[in-house]
């Protein structure tokens, strides 16, 4: 009852109108100070639609947070063409869309970079890594869950080879030329300041190898960046084996975000 859902559109770099949903208080202020969590996925023809989650409700919304769901290209919100628009060599379009949503939230004074955090898992974890390395100016905190991050080797680890239709084959020079421009691990810049980041993974992840998160964390730590790391010893690709572990991880993530974004 205290919340409402609104839909807005951002304009991406190539002029495409990108929809997104804001879930927040009915009396949401437009003073640029709302702790805001922007979530996205943008891949594999998966559609993201607004929903209410007890975990998000208790851990984020009821504590004064605003939740935003971005419907970027790569997903299936507008059918197969929306998915295909960000395949392989066009992958950057999904990342441009997500950045455009962040910029639109700031323009509307829903939030500001100081109070804006982002979260995503799996392919959405790759999205987080790209945003972290390409647009660190837009965000103050990043939760990067069970992510793909080293796109030079993704196809050699666990289920990675099955995703080459989505991203391309790094062993093909033309594909790697496109991939290397956004691959997070290869684009860490020495001396650059990045938003505080929490990497979350599982030792037992059988889809995306935990090595992605481990090596990205280690590289950023060695670079002097403010990074945190949580690896659950079980739980598979969900990084939690039961509701208790899920609740713990969710509390960890939202506590991290509120400390950074208030």
C-alpha cells in the first residue's frame, strides 16, 4: 500500500527509447537524495517486469530505498528484435541503455550519483562489471553477483561455451575485437577511482565459474580500489543453498548498499 510503480523512458546513445520501472514510495521526493538501487539483466531474451518481493520490500523499500528495474536491450521485453539488437558485436548497446537509465534517474532528480547503486547477477553481473569500468562516474556502489567478468576466457569455463551465440567467440579475432572493448577484467585502469563494489559468488556455482569474481576482486584490490568479496561455499548459481543463506546474503547486500548510498 505505501508504494507505487511508475514507468518512464530513457533515450539511449543511438536514440532508442528504453523503458524502466520505478518502485518506490507514493510520496517519492525529487530532490536527488533518494537511496536508489538500479537493477538490470539485458540478455538471453529474458524479460524483466515489475514485481513485489518480500526480500526487496523488507530489506530495501520499507527502509526508504527506491528500486528501479531497467528494460535494456538484450532482454525480451519487446520480442526477439529487442534481444537481437544487443547480440554479439552489438553488445555495447545494452550497456549504453543501462547508462541512459541511470542518467535519466539523475536528470529527473530521483537520485544522484552519490545515492545511486546498481545490482545484477550472472549476465547481469557482467553488466555490473561493464558499468563499473565504463561509467564509474554514475554510481557510488555496485553489487556484482555470480558474474562473468573475464570475457577472454568465459567460453573455456563450465557452461561458458553455450553462451557464444550471445557474446561471440573470443578466439575469433573479429569477435574479440568487439568483446575486448567491454570485457571488465581487461579494462581495469590503474589509478582510476571506482565505486565501492561487493562481489558475490559461490564455490559450487556450476554455471559461471567463481574464478571470474575471484580474479576481478584480486585485480581491483591490487589496484588499491575499495572492494569487498563474499563467496558462499555452497548454493550453486544462486549463491545460496536454502532460505537462511538467501536471507543472509540479501541482508549483506542491502546493508552494504545503504551504508554507501544514504
